C-alpha cells in the first residue's frame, strides 16, 4: 500500500543569517540576472565606486533566528570599513521557520536586499528572486574567488544553470580537529583495555561487554547500560540511522544516501552491510546490551542517562552528546566522558570521519532582485571574505577580544576565553561569529602569512583536552585524538559536496520523507524483534520501501546529483 507524506522531511539544523531590502527589479529567467543596473553599476564600472564607503543600509533577512541587530563592536567595525549598515530582520510569520516568511515575500514579490533563507532558497530561485552573482564576483569579488578557490565551481546552481545565487555559509577549507567518530565509548573502558582502541564492531562489542562485566553498577548504585540511543523522534537519524552508514557502509555523511564510485545514489538503509549492522544491534538488544528503552525514551531521557555516567557506549554525533560531557566534567566524572572511535563493520573498511567533502553548498547568502545597488552588496560580501574581514568576524577587536604575541600570532586571555564559554550572549554582544550565514573560512584554516582565521586551532584543541583525553593521547602515542583516524590526505577530493546540504526540489524531499517514514519504524522493529524474526522483519521493510517508490527515489536522486558534479582535477 502506498503511503502518504505525513510530515515534512526531518531536518537537522545548522546555518544562519544574512540580509534584507531595497528596490529595483533586475530579473531574468529563473534565478534572476547578473546584469548590473542603474547608476551604481555605471559608477563602479568607471572606477568611481571602487573604494566607495559612503553610508548605505541594506535590509537583510536572517532565517536562522535572532542574532541581534547591527549594533555590536564587530558590526560597527565592519560598517567603518565598508560604509554598509545592515537592517536585520528575522522570521515572524512562522515563528522561527523561514518557510512561511519566504512564501509571503514571493507572494508579494517584495524582498530584502540580501537574504539567508536556509532551506527555502529553492523557492526563491524558482520565483526569480535571487540574482546571478557570477559577473559581479568576477568584477568585484577577488576575496570571494580567493576564499572559495576551485570550490567556486560547486557554488553553481546546476549544470543546466551555472549561475551562482548564494555564497555558502559553511566553513571553507574546514579541518576536522575533533571528532566523535562513528562510535563512542567511555574513557574508563578504553583505559581498562590498555588504550587498545577498537576498530571493528566485534572489537567494540567485546570492550563494552568486558567493561559491563567488571562494572555492572555505578558508584551511585545504578545499573550500567551498555549502549543507548535517542530514537523516539527525529534524533533517530543521529543515533540510529547515521551511524549505520558510517559503520556499515564506511560512507561519508550524505544524509540518508550513499553514493557509489559511479555516482549512483542509493537509499542506505537497504544495503547488505546495513542489514548486517542492524542484525548486530538486534543481537545486542536481545542480549540486554542495548537499552530496551532506546526507541521509546525522550531525547531528554537519553541526555540524562548519558550525562549520569552510566552508559558505557553511544553511537551519536559529537554536537549532540557534548552537553552530556560538560555535565560529566562538572560532576568530576571525566573518565565517563567519551572517546570517538574509527569503528567499521570489517577490517577492510576505512572510517571516513575526516574526509573533507568540500564546502557545504545549498545554504548561504544571496542578493535579491530588489537590491538597488548589487555592486555595493557584492563588495560588502567580498570584504567579509577578506583576511581583514574574516579575522574581525572570528576574533573580534584587537586589543579587546584578542592580542598579538611577539611573533604576531593572535591569542585570547584566559578571561576572554572564560567569558566566551560562559556568557550565552557573548556572540550577540561582541559580534564575534554572530551572523552565522556569512561566508567564512572553516576552523583550522590559515591566511597565506600563517594567521589563523579562527581561534579554534590544532594548538587550542590540544590545550583544551580534559585529563582523560590528555592521558589517552599520551598512552596511545598520539598528538591529537584525530590521529587514530584515516587522515584527510588519504582520500581523493570528491566532485560533489555533502548531498544533504544541497537545495533539493520539493518532490525529491517528499520522496525521501516517504522512505524515511517507512525506514524509521521498520528499523526499530528489526532491532527489537527476536533474532529469529530479524530476516523476515528486514525483508518486510525492504519490500514496503520498494512498494513505495524506492527505485524511483534512487533514480531521481542520482539524476539530481548528476547536475551537481564538478571537475576536481
């Protein structure tokens, strides 16, 4: 029986903001036009506007919540450097979700000057609301071209329309300096195994069971739990679904999909490898190693369990369980924090946590057809991409937020670091990393003269290791915890970015939603059934996916990816 779409695609968030509104229409087909209009363009082409810092205000719509207005020290410094002030607005109609607000803009054919629309950029593109910035970047965007480099090709909308309608928000040249890996285990368990970390699922299982046998209860008398998950809501993708792709398929994170060497796209929860992984989870469930409440507990319940120190192992994303680790450290349970592991199904597989998939495209800032001065707008964005703009945005004001040592390298005082970590309004009040839709270099990136673009560096990560992490690195002979993983240089550069981050047509999102709404309860049933029932439950799930458009969805996603492939030679 065919299923109806009962909800929009479950999404994981990230991203943030940009700008909003002036006036003239410079549209063309679909996404708009790269044609410069009016006196501003004429002045620029004659060189008169080359260093124009006269006051100008752009309206900017930021779909990702309230970052505060344009009144902090960093914002004021940017205005001083460019003459540009942003009149920032946020979602109102939809109370935090920009979709309704964007729909209203389209209905009225009225737009801000610049916009960060999150996942609604396709709607703007189809309405012809976004201008093609290609020519503007070529003429006025040297820093934009420098920042994105060869990856500028990935910003093109498609092979059919090579226009650039957004500048990606994601960190360019991002270096993974910390990783949760595909699986995590408490440092205490790894320590008892003489720091011989598991690389396969079998080794992971043995370590969990060994530690449980030696420590059946916590110091507080609570029963220890082998593995738990948060799978009663959208977090199922994070703790149940995504780890399956990383562990079983040894695939980088492409959401619910895996991509083969021929660039064919497959729905990942039907592979033979994932069948083997979920059969393992079924056995863990029936042996009492996997929490019997993993699929029914709330996310708050999950967080509370992990933060208590009674869970030996998890399969989670670092951003999700990091709050638990903060609690554990505060409670003096440092050994109960987690080490990320490069676990795969078999020895011949390679965990790809450090693989750089390229800048995340599809979510970013664009200039609308309502902007009367696109030249000033692109120059503003170009300044943000400059070394000066990036250092200002990431570090703040020299002499206040950071200082330079005798070698000209930046550092923050202990007081400033403490303030940044403890004050929830730090970003809003300082402007540092505050407008998260801006184009940025990623952590671990450096300018040509060796100046770190962000305060998060290899050195800062090492310096902030807790005692368990420091002892672990020393015992394993590593400088960094990421040293236990295959390094970025071991992988070829991919001709596409992470598939989940592209702006996909609505019909594709609906196809995935149908599959996900079958897979979620189907996988839970596979895991919670008896081991004798597993094969039958798995085949029933696969059949239901097949009956509800599996092949069609895979074909459509493959065709979609084909429009995004670029030459990486």
